[in-house]
C-alpha cells in the first residue's frame, strides 16, 4: 500500500507503470471482496479512473486481462448491491464493449477465452453476453437514480428493511426513466444468449454427441461424468451450465426490477426452476466438486432468494453445501441470508450485509 501510494504522487509515474498499478488495485479490491470488507467499492472506483487514463487502442495484453478481471467484480457489484458498481453510463462504453477485437484477441492469445466459441474462462459465459450486461447495468443505474429514497431510505445509506436482491421498484410515474421498448430489446438479446450452446444448452451432453467422453475419449475439466441415484450416467457440460445460468439470472433481474413482476408469479417461479434444473445432478451419492460451479453462484443465490417451494430450496442448500469449500466465508454468509429469507426473518437487514458483493 505504501509503494502504491508513492506512485500516485507523480502523474507520469502512474502512466509509466499503469499495468502493475491497475493489477495492484484490482488485487486489493478482490481481497476486500473475498474478506467481505466494504472498501472494495473505493478500489473499484480507483480502477475505473485508471482505465480512463488509457487511450483507446493502447491496451496491452496485460491490461486486457486486467479489464476482464475487473468486469467480473463490476458486473456483480452493479447487479447485486444497493449502491451498484463504480461506473457511470459513460464508463460502461469504456469497459463493456463486446466488439473490442484487440481485447478479444488478447484473451484468446493468453487462453483466457476459448478460440472457437469465445467462452470467457474468467467470467464464465460467452463474451457477447456483455450486450445484455451493459444494458441491464444502465437500466439499474437509472432506477437507482430515480428511486434513491425508496432504495436507500430518507436519511441513511441503506434502508434496513430491504434486501436489495429482493427489492422491486414501487409504482412508477410518467417520469419513469426506463423505456419498455428498451427493456424488450434486452429480453430479445437474453433469448439469443439462451439459444446459444457450446455442446448442449440443457447442460447434459447427449450420448450420441461427439463431445461425450465415451465418444471423444478426451479428459476435459469442463465435462464431468455423474451417476445419479437412479443409476443413470450423465455427462455435464460446464460451459453450457454456467452460460445458461448467468443469462437466466439476468432474465430474473429484468423481470423483477425492470418490469416489477412479483416473485410469487408463475413467470418468476418458472425461471427459478429453470436455473435449478441445471443442478439436478446433485441427486447423486457423489456429485462433482468442480471449481467451475463458482460461475453459477450468483444465479443460484438469486434463484434461491426468489424460490417459493421447499424442493427448490433444498436443491439450493445442497448446491451451496457441496461448494462451501470454495470461498467458505462467502458461502456461509449466503446460506445464512437464504435461511433468513425463507423463514421470513429478514425484515431487518443489517447495513453491512447490504454491501457484500456476491459473484
């Protein structure tokens, strides 16, 4: 921290050492997120300011990987916390550009992105999901600006009676910042993403597929073989599971926060069940502990918070308990949060709980 502080005394130092400085600040932000320290927000803002100093077209491979890592944090800050991320609308265009070919080429060269299907191994989805992410963040920022008092309360930072992921906008008036037609465009883009498949968009690889391990005879960490309790043997495609669940989580956000559909509705419950359908493999005596499940953490949390039936909730519990060894502290926090909501004991959310970033 002392060495980093020294660099900021001289503007030319910052420009000359922009790569290690950005990586250092991102690492500090990541550490704060991992330890559930709310200072992550100021670090993210610092990274945004640093990226603004780089002229378009001047990004190196290192800076493009840093941008990719930063996108993970900024995305989930923007969609899961009361105050959102560190971006203004102008900044969105700076970072979330799915047609930045220099960025895409850098990630492919460094094996952060698969060359054929452009699956981003840091973010867990096809790169052009950014089209959806950017517009959803923009819409959420508009809602935050127009309904600040309702979200945050009159004289304090957080409304203690609101868990942001369960908060829906109140009745809107003629000054509503959102356009239904823009929201409809987002839904169209989400449908395009849900139609995309790497191997099989169901998440289960057909036995006749060339990519099935029995046919390819290739050992791939993105594919797991699972034997269910009924004896059925299935092959899972983690690229498809993570891409589909993340796209569906954005669909839930659009339905709940942009369109204000009640979580008790059939529509919301269908999406919740669709997300959790990808984890039916948990009905096994030996379900796989694949690190790629982390891609779906937020989608499962959001589905769990909005689930109404005990069977779905039990599947959510199994998911987090299976993966609690990865980010144990955050996983335990999410399990407590879910149990509070399910028991109806979440009416008084602690302020500190509201600014914990879940990815």
